[in-house]
């Protein structure tokens, strides 16, 4: 499904970033980093109008020729970014949402781990597994 | 099709808000056909009516109710009137909605029945038949009546209604509304107006009815057609035309939203087909869209309808790009009508991305770069179109919508430039030129709309591809525009990414200087947000720049960073490390030294002191172990590793120990937290330094109890300034480290020739410890050839202390407390400090009488080193002379401890020497010690506690006298008391006979021993006795030799018994015994026993008697006290009678009788007091208090009544008061002391009192 999944801390440094074709890793880093612009824009826009009750899912941040970048932000301003291949048209908005929800749940589990130091990069195997699950499906599709 | 061209409104009016304004233009073509009566000369009539009809029809809006639950809308109907022709009637299966005749009107002004019957009726019949033949039921017959026609046919006039009635009966069976009368249409009368209005209403209603019906039918047909799409032979292009027809109609009705929906549906349908194709489900008709793309001239948005493309679609010859372009141009037009220009930009970007994807999916062969051209042109076309309909302010405010297109265009232009060899220092090759020509060929000719415009996308692209210079100009223009916009809307990261791309362009153009600024800016942002991979990548680019620019220092700094960057491969890291080492080795020029930040090369992770206290005495060895984590991929040889030291002369005096590093949890070890390296985890740099917390406890200075406790953050300044701090250590590329000069004279920790392996290295320094003071480690340098790595600040600050200590002698008791009178051990502790004790050095103790030092043979001194390990033992040599005891010390090195014990004895001072009230306290004999290292004597004060407390008392029995001495043991030691003696010093005739039976007595801790002697005398008992009590004591279970003497002196005065007092209680008269509640007589008899002694004053003989009952057994009635003047002769007797009443029955103790000395005030001497007069009431009550403190209120009250009687005859009020003074113990002997008398209960004994106490 996804070609790149990233978790970004409140302070905008990456907590976790993994992409499928390793040779393009750098490109994904740039893409995800740049997407923070839009995330911030959306957060501030929502913050002004709706107050505290806001949707966590930010929707499509921006499309590029090859990828679609989706965003999601938790209440603690941790951002999730999922990059999907543009050619993968079978993916609907709902599926992206559910991917984010799964990611968020797994992230919450990581945070609940008493041995995890908030702010550290995510090393959890369980989280890795969830992410892999979202990426592996891509392989079966294409 | 020329008709469609007329549709196009002038550009300016497209965005007109009121649809009514555009209505005239749009609905001129409205498909309503009308009929005229033929051959009746009525052409003129209709022509005269046409204008007002065409004008008035759209004036009023109609509510349009729609099928499928769509919301009703108000629309203005306009009509186009066309002469009826049979050919115009739609045939079966007609798809054209635009030319569809919605309503047929038959006009007639016939009013002559004959004419009607003759021609009109027939004509109508034919018209009706042809309509019916084509299945059209939408018709209306309008009968125009004028007065002229009426007048003309005056003769055979029928009633007016009859013609209309006839028509109605002939044609409109049950549809009376299909025939309308228009009266005097050309006259300006109310009747005419009314008939106009009803006609218009009728026409509108019928028109709308027909329109709804036919549109519904059309839509149904269209849906049916769509459902057939799975059937073979179905063509998307055909269907496209049908649905577009509907869109046109909606557009004409100004229902742009509905029109847009039609296009969107077509768009979605097409997209779905492409996707299905991708999934393997191929539709035949899709084949035409898979043809190789041979034209890429971009979108065309300047025409409302691009007929050229539309024809292509209609003919099924359109390429995918053509279809998409046409579709988008229509959507764009409608969106602009809908005032949603920003949706255009958003959709445009989606479209462009989508097209690229679709071509890829359909595997359409496209010339390399052709799509880039198409995208570039399209982006610019959309932007131009938007610019055309918005003003500058609007554009500026909506940058966020357009910037994506700008960036996309920039991107595409760049890749085109690269493709055509325009991005390099060289000219394009012939191959590049060929490619350029091919690309330009696909653009075709410029479209007529833009031929005259100077800035058309077409011209831009052509120009950009024409030469290197032009390309650069255009590319820079676009890049800067995109960057500016990104900046303006706060998308700084995107702006920097564009900047980076620009930097790459500059690098290819061989202009590293410009490239570097962009790269640095981007790097700063990546570093500050902790994105390590982009940091590494950007840094690598920067390194390339710096190398080209020849900025050695910066290059080396960046190389060092990269050499330690774990994101790079080992080979790359080695390469950058080698760059540094090569430079370090090569340069011979000593002046050209390069200083780099230590952080990029290695990290100081830990520092350890040995010994751990980090505090040594001067001259001692202190080692410092540094742990350096070398970040280089290979081992690096370092010529010198040095740490500069700041030396602070200590101000705190000699004792350096107290300031030791108590704060550190792990003493002697300092951990350094440095997360700020590029290679380290980025989180730590963003999260800032960890909190350093300390516990603080506030203790009360007096009793060391805890007042408060808390936690304090030691590095608040770092934590709080987090954001300023992050970028500092990590941007050595931007800010070169401050130039550091090494002061040669300064003290340093130095190690020569170390090899740092990758990873942790441990380096041992020996710290200078010459001068006492505080040494702070400031900076760390590593020198590798010409390169020097400098750590400008070692934080947290690390310091060690070197102290110099004065020799110190302390003397303390071996066990607390020291007891006087017994030999006690005292411990001498000598800290030698900086002084080395030589052989022959001795301590000189001045002797005191009260505390002799007991010579002992086996006295050894223990010598231990600073870490409290025993170094040696040696015997002490103690020499005592009369005044001085000299202890010769063993030779001891500095900073060692000498300990030895000495036995001393403090002699208990005898009683007269010490103040009487100082009973349990100790004595502090003072001793001075002369030490060899000091010219001053040390005064020594030890407190010895006296183990005993003694009391004496005189006891009498009539004339006989006894002396009792009580010895109380105050210490915790048990003693044996022996040879208890009492002696009188002055009177030899006096004999003290001991009544003590035991020679030795055990005196336990905190217990007392009483000793008693009877005093015997021959002639006269002296009034004053000087006694000395003496005893020997030793701690329990020690031999006789251990006995030490103890003395106690005391003096007894007025020993002789002066008076004897005898009291008797007599029962009331006639009774055998006293009864409670009955008055009894108390007779007190005072007898003088001795002759008056010499000097005894007459006044002395005045006594006062007081009867008091302390246990509230008695009530004293009448006077309870009185003055007695005793004669000054022996055996003189005085009796006092007092009435008392027993309050209880039983054996009651006698009331207390006190005899007191009466001392008249000196001023009152002249007045002879009446012997029987009572003393002052006040003094009596004072007496009460003194004697009877515990007396209950009842007895006080009872005595109060006595007083009141006695106070009746009081005199001399206001005169200074006489005093009463008790006799010395032994001067008065009371015979009836503790005597009891039997009291019987009162006869009436039904009152019982039970006392339970």
C-alpha cells in the first residue's frame, strides 16, 4: 500500500521513517520533510476555525507526479505521513484513514511502553511489524 | 456549427455575477419553433409582435421542478422563434437537444367564420397532423384579436368567442389551455396588457413543461446509452457527445453547476476505463487513445470551446492528451463561470499528474521530454488563464493555490534543460540539438490566440530551449518565483527544496559560490529539525562546493563531519577522513594551521579522576582518564592531545577536603552528554540536553534537623535556551569555531603521540598538582599535523583541587565522659599536613597539678597514610620533668596521621575548692602543648566529670545530735566505697561516733549511700561545726591499690536545740475520746532547753507558734497562730491553748505546729509589740502558703474565719512589717511530731464517707 511511512515528532524531527525501495530513501526523506509545510499549514488552518475538536486525519497533503502524500496528526502534534505511489489507484481515502488509525494505535502502544523514552526514535518491533504490514501489501498488489 | 461561436461571451463579461445579464447572450438560440399563419398577410402581424414577445418572455423567472429529487430552481426562459418547416421536426433517435423544437405555436388573427372554415381550419389540421406524426404534443394556438379586424368584417361578424370556441372544440378537446387569445396586442390598454401577461405566463408554463419532459427523456436515453457501455461497439466518444449536449443545455440555462457535473461524470468514466485497462480489462474504443502521442502543445484555455479538439473527439481521432485537454478546458470554463478559479489550479495539478500516470499506465509511447513540454506548457497556460481573470491582489493572496503549478513547471523545465544539454558548462551536443528539434516539432504552430502575446507559454518554451543563456534566464525566473511564493505562504521547507534544486543547477553550471548559499540554508533547516539523511546528503554537496571554492578550513570541517557520519558508507567516510589526513600531513607551512571543532572528530564522553575525590594534597599524584569517542572511520594518529587548565589560587584556607565533589553521584567521574553530532541520533539534539537534577536539603544550623528539601535543576540555562542552543554546535559550516590560541605558559594536561581508534579510547593524563588551588579543565586540543581539533568548552565544568594542610593536633577522650579522680585514656591524633615529622620532634605538654599525666610504659603510636591504611607502629618515648612532659614523636611523612593514647588523671577538688552549687558539673583542667611546627602553644581543654554528689544533714533527738552524709553516684560506673570517715576540725573535745557498720560499701550507678555519725560532747555543744567527710573509692572489682580518696567539707551552724515543743489534744469535757465534729482542746507547750548563749539577743526569744493542718483533718478554731515571748532562761515553759475540731474519725495525726523566730522590723523596734497581739494578717497568710501549699480550700476557709477573728484587734497598720524566720534545723525539737490521736466518729453516724484514693 504505502511506499513510505514516517512518524515525526512534535518538534519535526523524524521518530521513525521507513520506505520500501531503499535506493530512494533519500528522496522520501526530502518528500516527507517538505510535506511538513503542508501539515503545519493545515494544522494552523484547522486550529483557527474549529478549536479543539479537530479531525486527526489531514487528508492528501500534496500530490506529486509519482506519489501521493497523506498526513495525520495526533493531539500531541506527532505527525504521521504516508506516501503512496500515484499509480496505486485502488487505494481509497477510507483505506488511508484506516492505515493511519492502525498506525496511531501501534504508536500509542509504543508510547505506553514504560521502557520507551518519549522523544526517542521508535525501535519497537511491533511497530515495525505494523508498518511492514502496510508496505508488504503493496508488494502483493503490484 | 458556427452558432456555437456566437455563444462565446466577451471575456470581460464571463465573470459577471448576475446570470440575467448573460441571459440575452446565452438563450438567443433557445430552441422553440413557432408557426405563422400562411397566406393571410399575417407575417406582418407576427413580426410586429415578435420584439415584445422575445423581450418579455425571459423577464419573469419560472420555478423549474426537476425529476430525480433534484432541487427546484428558478430559471429565466428565453426563446428563439423559428419558422415552421416540416424538415425541422426531430426524427426518431434524435440526440440534438440544442436545436430541438420545444413548443409549436400557431398564430392566427382570423375572426371570420367563413375564412376559418375555409382555410385556417384545414391548415391547422395539416399542422397538427405533422406534429402528431413526429410525436410532438407541445403546441399552442394563439388567436390575435384586434379591433381593426373586427371592424373590417363588420358584416358577417360572429361573436368573438365563437372562433375561439370553434378552434377549441376542433382541436383542444379537454385541453382548453392550448388555445390562447391575445387582444389588441399593439395597443397600450389595460386589456391588452392583461392578455399579454396571460399569454406570456401560458407560454412559459408550456415551454417549461415541454422542456422538462424532453430533457427528462433525453437524460433517460443518455443513461440507457451509458448502460450499454459494456457492449461491444460502444464508443466513449459518441457517448461523450451526448452527455456534452446535456452540459451545453445546462450551460445555456446558466446551470453551470449541473453542466460541470456532466463533465465530471465524463471525466470519472474515462478515468475508470483507464484504470480498468491497467487492471487488464481493455475496451476496444480505448485503442484510439493508446496511439503514440505526436502533439504536445499543452492545454488551451483561452477558448470556451476548443472546436478543433471537439471535432477530433467526435471523429474518434483524439489522443488521450487531446481528450483530457478538451475536457479540462470545458471544466475550466465552467469553474471560472462559477467563480472558482482556485479550483482550476488544484484540478490542473491533479490533471497533469494524472495524465502522466495514465500515459504510463496505457503504455502510450511518448517522445522523451514530450510530456515535460506538455506539462510545462499546460502549467503556464493555467497560470495565465487564472491571471487573466484575477487581479494582482487576489493572486498574491492565493499563492498557495498556484505555487504548486509554478514548482511543477520549474521542475519540468529543469528536466527538459538537462535532457537537451542546456544545464552544463559546455554547449549542447548535436545529439542534444536533435532532441530539441524533435521536441519543438511536437509543439506545432503557435495558436492564433497567443500569436500576438509576447509572454505566451509557447514562446517561453521555445525560447528556453533555444539557447543555454535563455534557458538559464527562464529557469531562474521560474525558480525564484516559486521560491518567493513558497516563502510568502510560509512553506519554507518547500522553498528550500526548490533552492536546493537550484543549487544543483548552479553546481552543474560550475558556479559553486551561488550554490553554497542555497545549500547552507537548506542544511540549516535539516539540521535544526534533525533530519539526518538530508543533512548528510546536503553536507556532501556542500563539501563539493567548498572543495571547488578552495575554502580549506570549511572543507575540512565538513569533511570531518562527513567522516563521522554513520549515514555514509565506510568507503565514503574513509575518503573524507583521508582528505583531512592528507591535508594534515602535506602542509609544511607552520603558520597555516587549521583549527576545527572537536565535536566533529571525537566526543568527550567521560572523565575520571584518580583518586575519585578529585582532591589531593600538593605534590600528590592525580590522574585524569579521558574517554574519547573517536568518530573517524579509521585510526588517527594524534601528535598531541592536551587539555588547558585554568588555575585558581585557593582562597578557602588550608582545608581543601571539605570542598570535595560531594555533589556527584559517582565520585570522580564526569559523564558528558553530547547528542549534537550529526551522526548521533537526531532526537537528542532536538530534545536538548538532559536535565541535571540535584537534591537539596536545608538543615537547621542548630540541631541539624531537616527544614526543607527539594530538587534543583543545575543546567536550567541550557535547557531553557534550547532553541538557541541546538544549531550552535552543529553548524560549524556556517560559523567557524572561534580562534583559540594556546597560552604556552599555562598549565596543561598533555599526552604525546596517541592513536585514536574508532570508538571509545581511554587516555590517561597525569595532572599537575604543584600549587595548592583549584584547577579547572577548560579546553581540549588534539593536534594532527596541521590540523587542530579544539573543544572550546568542557561542560559540565570539571575541576580538581590541590590543597595544602597545616598540621593539626586533636585530643579527645577515648570514651565519654571523662571521670575525675580516675585514670582516663585520652587519644591524641596528629594530622601531619604538609609538615614532615622528623626524628626527635616532640610534643611538650605543660603539667598541671590537677591533671598529672600518668607514666605508662607501653605506649605505641600508630601511623597511617591519607587513605587510612596503617603504615607503621612505633613506641612512644615519654619523658616527664617537673613542669613539662615531653612526648617524642616517630618520624612521619607529610599528610599522614599519628595516633596514640595517653593516660591522665584529674584530681577531684575537695569541697571547699569548688562552689557549692556546682555539683554535677565537671572540671576543666587546662594544659598547653608546644608543637615543633608552630611557635604557638595549643591550649587543651578536657572536661572531667566528678562522679559523686554529696549532701549532709543534721538530725536531732531532743538534745542529742546526729550528722548524716549522703553520697550519690552520678556516673554510669559502679564503685566500691571504703573507709568512710567524718572528722571535726576545730573542737577536739567533740567526739563523732560512727554508726556505720560496713567498712566497704557498693555504690551503684545513680544510687546513694547514707552514712551517720552521732555527735557527743562533754561540756557544751559548739554552735558551729567544721566537718570533713572522706572516703576512698574505686571502680567495682578492682584491687585495693586502685582506691582513690574523695573529700567533702561542710559546716554546720546553730546545732544546739533551743526549744522543745510538746502538744496534747484533750477530748471535750466529759468525753473519753475526741469525736469528729466536736471541738477539742490543743495544748502546745514550748520549753526552753538551754541558757541563752552569749550574744543572743532578747528579741531572739520571741517566737511565733502556728498550728496548721496540712491534711485537712482538723479545723482550727479561733486563732491559729500567735506570738509567744519566751523568758531567756532554761526550762522556761509557755503553754498555748487552741481549739481544734477533728473533721474525720480515726487515728488522726496531730496538726502541725511550727515555731518560728520573730524578727521585728528595725524601724518598729521602738514600738514594743504586745506579746499577745497577733501578727500581721498578711504575713499569716504567707505562712499559710508556705506551710500548707497543698491545703484544700475547706481548711483555708476555716482558717480564714479564724483570721477574721484575729484581725479584729490588729494594730500598727501601715508600719513596716516584722518578719518571721524559721529556726535552723535542730534548734527546735518537736516531741509530738508524727503523734496521732484517736478520734471517734460522731454519734450520728448515718453519714458515711468513703474515701477511695
